[in-house]
């Protein structure tokens, strides 16, 4: 019988993800220049005209910050359209995300 030991690290909580995503978006020049204050469920694409460069920056941030891969078919408004949507999406991609 093989005995293997695995050490699993818990993922980042959804509220922790939300906070980090809010900071990232808050530093975005698109939002800084216009002085937006975003609520968790505000639609990012309705508040500002976002382009593919911004979306790529968001995907890079998610992948670098949280270590999850974002495939091209996952780049949707349902997953990236609001602060809360991003937090839910990232939390769902972590194998052991905590509440």
C-alpha cells in the first residue's frame, strides 16, 4: 500500500479576493481619471469603455495574483463584469477556497 502525504493550502477567501480586485481596479487609469467609485455589483463595462488592453490586464492580474488560469472562453461579462463576479470566478477556480 502506498502512503502519500499531500499538503494543501487553502485558497483566498472571496472577500479577500474582492478586496484585492478592488485595489487593482482602483489603480486602473481608466477608473482613476474619471473618479469612479465602484460598488461590488456595478458593471465594469458599463461604467467605462473598456478595451481589450484592460481585459488582458485584468486576466494577467488574476493569473499572477491568484495563480489560476483564465481560458479565452472564460473571458465573459459573467466572470469579469463586476468586482463581485471576478471574486466569485476566482474563488470557484481555487481548489480549496475558503468562505
